C-alpha cells in the first residue's frame, strides 16, 4: 500500500494526524463519516470539516481515490503499481485485481492516435460472500 501523502505546504496537525491514522486503518472502501468516527476516538476535538478537507488533500496527492459507482463518498487507498478494483455493491468490500481488459497505450496510439497517460477501472458487482 502506498504511503499517505499530504501536499508539502500542509501542516500535519494533531487533528490531521488522527485522520491519517484512521485512513491507514481502513480496510476496503470507506466513507468520510467512517474516518471521522474512528479519528474522533483519538482526537475528540476533531471537526467533520477537517476530515473532509484532509480527505480532499489526500485525493489530490493520489493517496486515495474516490469510487464513482460505490455509493456516495466511497474512497479507497491507492496502491503502487498497475491494478484495478472489484467493488461489491452489497457489502462494500473492495478487492484489488491486476487483471486488465483495457488496450495498451501502444494500441490506443496506433488505432486512435490517442496518447494515453493513465487509466482507472472499477468493476461493480457481488463478491463471493454476497453472491
């Protein structure tokens, strides 16, 4: 799992440290409210707005990514290396997979004249436990 990184000009306050620790402990997808509930155990003075701002900072650095079809405000930690996500629409479990059906950058360039820089793929369905 990649390290959680904030922009270099952002100070790591005790409240932000509590949010970072809460995100590090999350398994699978998570919401801002789940992070808030966990982080407040460590830092009772933490405000929900601080959690939202910190989550957005983590998103802008690529430390976490928002899942678009997994319900409102679902996030996952980013891993190093090429991979995609299998997202259970029933229980919210997220599993990494290295399987990729997307054409390579060379194929896209040759067929469409398109110079791909990156791609993301999330597959939504039911996990083995919920199926």
